[in-house]
């Protein structure tokens, strides 16, 4: 089975956009990619996940400081580097980025290698954890794989993304966990009002720098294919 590489955004909107207008502006930006042949070739799938606005702070500890998580499945690892220098992308998409985002996309994008921990349904609700390791610690995917704790057992699908290569300033994360749930209510019920970071697997309790990590509750607002 081939390795799946991704580019993953943790995005803030242009402050001139209202939070509820961000998903549409983001879809419009994504549509520009149809004009870029290399984007179509290099990016095999897109999952634009916008922050849930009607239930802020669910689950306890979810961030309201960011507006979206983009999960881009790539043709291969080299595509993650090539896309930044693609002539069409620089000419067509990059000038539109400040209209939608707080800064240029390259400034908040990570490259990661995917490992599916639970191969279930990809629903429309994704809880994304951007995890930073505590000093001297290493994060392990298998600690989440079979954990019996309620929140992770309730997820339909679990995906671990190991960050590789350079990390933009302010985005020094080591791994990104995708936990896909049936609904926002299912997330709320799974965490039972307790803070997200209290539900880390016991093996990760000291390994994760919870202050430097981010939890995002999102809904898919655009997907391709």
C-alpha cells in the first residue's frame, strides 16, 4: 500500500470577513485551482473543514482562534514542495490568498504522512487535534489506535498524520489527529463536558504539550472529489 502524503492547513480568515462568510470565500478560492493544471494533478482530494460556529467551545477546550482546517491528499511527497513554485499557482491562486486568509497559505501549512488508525466512515464532522510534543517527548500514533476512552472509541474514523519537514513559525506541531464523528451532538456526548486534553490516552498525558496544542471542531464545507 502506497504512503499517503498530505498538506494540512490551520487557517485564520482575513479579519475583514465575517466568520459565517469565510466558507464561501474559501470555496471561491478553491475554485481557482481548476485553472491550474498542476494543482489538479498534484492534489488528489480536498476536504475544507470550517470551524463549527453554532456550538462554540464544544467540546470544552476547542479553539475559536482559527477558522478552518484543510486536508489535501497529494499525489506524492514531492508534490508538497513543487506546488509552492508552480507558475500557474503563483499567478492565479496566490494573489487571491490575502482576500480569504490572514496571511499567505504557505505560512500556515504543514506536510504530513497519513496513518489510518480506524478505517471507518468519513463523516461531515471532524475534530482535529494539532499536537505539539512536550520537550524530550515523542508522540505515538498507536496510543490512540485502541484506546478505550469514550471520546476516541465513539469516533467513526481516526487518522494520524505525522508532520514531516519544515514547520512554519507558530505552527510547530508534530502530529495531527483527525477524529470523525457522526454529528456535533455526538462529539458533545462523547466528551461529556470534560476538557479535550483530559481525554488524552494515558500514554500521551505527559507527552503532549497541551498549552501549545490546538483542538478544532469543524464541519466539511467543501470536498473534492
